[in-house]
């Protein structure tokens, strides 16, 4: 039998960055992006099932532009535009598809994309299809402004994240003003900031009290704080219409399942109507991280650097054997190995304190 990739797999193992899927029977989950703990809320799926019975199907059956667009999809899009204040919305199958749709289609011939060096892989993959891409230093206003000044592009498009998934950093408010100054389109990926920052937990637009403008695009996912699956893009009617006509994942992918769509609808309403409670619980966990790990962050992502990939995996295995799951992130995803700890609301405060105290000693 011929082995096609064994040499490459052996090299990955040698570099101590080998990955594989695992099923975790965890007691304390500090690894997932289930920020508000809604994956364990059993009432929301019940509401979803009851609401969908009237439609007689749970399947979208086709692309949104063929016969896959339904009242269920439209209802969720209306809710998103209402609470976020944008003109229009479109939902997709995943955050990866949403990022790919925007970057591949919005950056046309003669345009230039300016993307943060720590932007998600879904955006970075899409840049390989573009002619003009400038990667600016992470969260650096100065570097971005320098690159914007020398650009001769027809359209300038900036791509940033509200909160960066591997560092927990929040985007600087000045980037919004910079986009306005250079008449640039600004894409803000709020996958890790919705449900975590802002008085109403709506993300960085809410956190900084940024008014919506025609050059702003907000993207987010349903698979993290919202506890469902899929993604959305919010923008002006003009930009959403353009994505409908040029965004390949929108045109050629089957529409998001009706169950995931309706579950996202009920989850978002639940978060919005109980935002004060969730805000207090999120703040409580941020304060614990600050007090124990001295990690000052607006996010619910706590990062602890570890001196080697081997060491980070050893810590992960020790904790796993005790029913505690944390993220062990290694190169090339990050420059140096880190423990990525998500103090989500499904973990009670006492357990969180005990685990963080233990990790502090181990690291």
C-alpha cells in the first residue's frame, strides 16, 4: 500500500504540533467558545422545535438564491438589523464562509485590502485570491495609517476583529476613525465579541458606542455566545445586495438549516432580554481572571504563555485526567505555545477560581 502523506505526518509529529479529534467527557469545560453557556440551555431547543413544526421541514433544501430562503431566515435577519442598527443582513452557513464571502468578493480589481496580522484564518485564506493585500501589525494604528497613506487603490478595505481569538485583545477604537478618514470600508469580525463586551453585550460597536455608517460591515457567528451554528453579515443594503450577487459561498452553498436559524433567533432574543444578568456574570469572570492570573482583558479569553509545545500538552493532559478541559494552542496557530482558557458561564465561579489557581502554579 502506498502512503501519500506519511512523511509530512511524521514531520508534524516531530515538531510537536500533531492534532487529532477527541471526544471529551469533561466536568469543567474551559476550552469552548460557549461564552454564555447557552449550549446547556435545554429550553431554547424546545422553543425552536415547537416553532418549526408549523413549517413541516427542518431543511432549507437549496441555496438562498434558488429556493432555500425562508421566512425563518428572514425573521432572524430582521432581528439582527433591529438590535444592531444596520440597514440589512444576510445569514450564512459558518463564520468561515462569511469571512471568505466578504474578502473574496468585496476586494475588486484596483482595490486593496488592509488586514490585521492576527485576523482569523478564514480571512487569511481568502487573501490568497487577491492581488493587493497589506497586512498591518496587530492592532497598530500607526502601521495601518502609514499603509493607507501610500495606497493608490480605488477602494480601501480594512479587516479587523472585535476581539482576537488567540490573544483576547480588543480592537482599538481609533481604527473606526481611521476608516472614516481614508473613506475605507471597515469589516469588523465580532465572532468573539458578541455576548462578551458592551452594555447590551452586542460587541465592540456597543462597547465603544460607535454609530453605524455605510462604510461599516459587522460580521458575527451563531456558534459561540449564541449557542447555535452559522453566521451573519450586517451592512448597508447596497453591500448586502452586492454580496448576494458576487459572494460565492452565498450563491453556491445550501442555506443555513432552519433549526440552527430558529435556535439562533430564540438565543439572541434571550441574550438581549437578559443582557443585564449576562453582563454581570461576564464581568464577574473577567475580574477573577484579573485577580488570579493578573490578566487584564475585556474578553472572556484568558491566555497563559507556556515555554514549549510539549509542556503545554503535558498541562492539558494532566488537567484532562481530572475532568478539566482547556485549550492547548501551538504553532503555527500562534507564535508560541499558550493555554487558552475560556471562563464561560457554564462553569461556576468556585470551580473557576480553583482551576485558575491550579493553572497559575503549573505554568
